[in-house]
C-alpha cells in the first residue's frame, strides 16, 4: 500500500497539525476544560493513522515501530503506577491526591490529576498505535 | 424528549439495516450511523465528554471495519429456516415480557438509586480541584478503574502485537 492520491495527501498535510494540536490540548488542558485524557489519546492515534493511510505505511511504521510505541505506553503505565505509589508515601493511600489544589481554573490547580491525565493519554495513544500499526503491517 | 426518541428510532432502523444488508460494507456503515446517533443522544442529555469519546471511538471502529471488509465482498448467506425463526420469535416475546416487567421497576429518569455519585458531583470541585467532574471522577475518586482500564488496553495491544509478529515469521 503506497498511500492515497495527491489531493488526499495535500489535505492530510493541512489537517494533521490542527488534529494533533487538538489532541495535545485535550490531554494537557482537558482536566480543567471539558474532556479527560482518553479522548486525547485516541485523537493522537487517529491522526497518526491518517498519516499512515495517506502516505503509505512504510515510512511511518519504520520510524514508529509497534515495539517502540508499546514500550512508550508501558513506560507511561509505570509512571501512572509510580504516581499511585507516591500517593501511598505522601497521601496515605494508593492513588490519592497528594499535591494539594491551588487556585481554581489554573493549569496546576488540581494536583496529581494533571500528571495522571498525561500518563493516561499517552498510554492510550501508544497502545492504540502499537495495535493499529501491527495490524497494518500484518499482511506483507 | 422527542428528539431523543427520534434518534433512538434512527438507531433501531440502522441496526435493522446492519443485520439485513446484503453486503458487509453497507452493514458497517449502518453500524456507524447507529453509533453517531447514540453520540448525538449523549450530546442532548448534556454529556459532551461521553459524546466526544463515542464519536472518536466510532471513527476508529469505522476505519478498522472498512479496512477489514472492503476487500472481502462476500454477501452474507441468509436462507429462511423455520425452526430458527420460531425460536427467535419465542425468545423475543419472552424477552419483551420480562423487560416490560423490569422497566416498570426502574427509577425515574434523572433520579438514580446510587447515592454516592451525588457526593462526587458535590465535592468534586473542592476535593479534587477540577471543574471537570468527569476528570475528577475518572482520575480522582475512581482512579483504580482507570488504572485497570488502561492496563487492559495495554495488554490487548501487546497480545495483538505478539500474534501478528509470530505469523510473520513462520
């Protein structure tokens, strides 16, 4: 599969930056606006899948192979667990909020939820990318 | 309320089309139409977070299903069978009988039986510090559930990777 036609490639070039920016804004800012990290992770994975469909799977899968994406997902899953362990040490119970809440509606206003939101989003993005890319490169 | 009932009728119609369509691509598109109508229902019920998630997951599922079915253009073989038709009819009637009894016992819409969710809604802004109640519940009060969910997703990705890897080698 060598990608799509020229209009589809041009449209992908235009649309990919807003799509990725929307995904990043969801997982960096979503806990104080309107959506949690799951949607952000799926949006990032879908944007990269759009690139894969438009430009062919060879280049992107070579750079972001499924083992690498799964390794990134595992690292951020371990980061989520580490946040839970820090909750035991400083807050008293597993996964408890130990950072304290600042002023409302600010970026660092919700303690540990910001970091666990980032970890959740990247675990979802890495897992879905590993799944999709390994399914796409299944039939040579 | 009537718009929700119209959307639910659309969902039922799309589901019947998805079962009865002759080729697989039509039924995949009908399934996607049902999913988008459900997302609109959540938007009307003032749950935009859930609507966003369902929209995105429907797009993902539509892409995967079309990728899986657009080459195998095999029509579903449906022949009329008297025994299975009668069985389906009997079980559908039984289900409707039981469901009509069960629906009468449900609590009124908007007044749930579970009282601890009200505490999450009331204390979420103060305790967790996020104005987004969904994020406060998913990552604060119910963080165990989120941890289990993303662990399951990670394990699914690892399993698919392992299966496809082994098939390539042999």
